[in-house]
């Protein structure tokens, strides 16, 4: 990017040099028109090269930088070129009108001398006018830049004001939160009463639920025990007839049948089993 910028600067220096050479040549009393035309042609081509170099350079910039470069750098140079090129075109046309084919060599020489002086005066006036116009354009650019700077400063001022308002609002919210905390601890009795009432309600609700579950469990267990009592006769129990050799087998079978029964069921089953004992008293 620096190389492109240097290339653009090189064409601008060449343009300035050619412009000074042309301005110097047209002040001479015996200047050749063809030589002036050649210099003007070089001046035109060089400005085209300068414009292309400028385009290549700003293509590497972002949009904001490119706009700034166009308005503050290229635009004044372009207007200066157009004004000088127009002035030289008028000067060349004036030379062509003043010198006619039917004029003699002496007349041409005399007219050439007069025209050269007149052209010199016009050139000086044109140069001064271009300087004033360039100065005016520079002032316009400065005014525009000043306006933009003021807009930016105004935006920064509004942003600063919004930031200060936000910080003040944050401080107010924090102070309000602290006040609410202090207010809560300034009235601990009301807070404790509310807490006790809440805990009492929770305890009543919890106790009622537990009692209900316990009652349902007792009912279910009693129903199961009753069902087991009803089904007791279905169990097969060996009848002990008093024979000593059968006693151990009878006891083992008896314990196996009642081992997993509930207490009430065991009692009932034991009562039932006593009816099957034969000859135990003997």
C-alpha cells in the first residue's frame, strides 16, 4: 500500500513540474505553439496516470478512509488540473485565431510578439484566478471537515451524558436494595411470626398426610393377615400321633410352615395346629 501511495506522489510531482514549465514557456516572446501543445499533452496524460494511481491506492483503504482521501486530497488536485487545462486550451485557440494563413511573415512575427505579450498577461491572470479558486476550494473542504468534527463532538457529548445517567441509575438501584435489606432487619418480629406460621402450616399438613398413610398401611396389613388366617386350613401339617421317632420330623415341618407368618397369624396357626396333635399328653 505504501508503494501505491509513493507512485501516486510521483505522478503528482511530475504534474506540478509540467505545469510550471508550461506557465514559464507561454511568457516567452518567441515561443513555438507546437512545443506548448506537446507539454500540455504530456500534462494531460500524466494526470490520467495520477488518477489511476490514486484509484489503486484508495482501493486498499476502508470506505471512510477512501472518502476522506478523495475529498481532502484528490478533489482539489482534480479541480486544479481542470482549471489549468481549460486555460491552456483557450490560450492555444487564441493563438490559432490571431495567426491567419494570409498574413505575411512580418505580420505573423509582429502579431506573434503582440499576442505573446497578451497571452502572458492572460496566463498570469489565469494563474492568479486558479490560485484563488484553489484557495476557495480548500476553505470549503475545511468548512466541511469542521462541520463533521462538530457532529462527532455532539455525538460524544450525548453518549457521555447517557453514560452518566446510567451510572446514576445504577447507584439509585443499589441504594434502594440496601434500604430494603435494612428495613427487613429493622422489623424482625413480623418476619419471625410469618416464618412460624408458615412452618406450623407445613407441619400440620405433613402430620395429616403421614397419619393417613399410616392408617392405610395398618388396614392393608390387617386385611393381609385376615386373608392368611382364612387360608390356614389349606396348609398341610403332619399329625403327630405320639410316636417318639416321628417327633423331630413333625417339629421341622411345623416350624417351616409358620416361620414367615406375622405374629397374629403365627398364634392362630399354632392354635389350629394344636388340634392336630394326637397323643402328645401321653
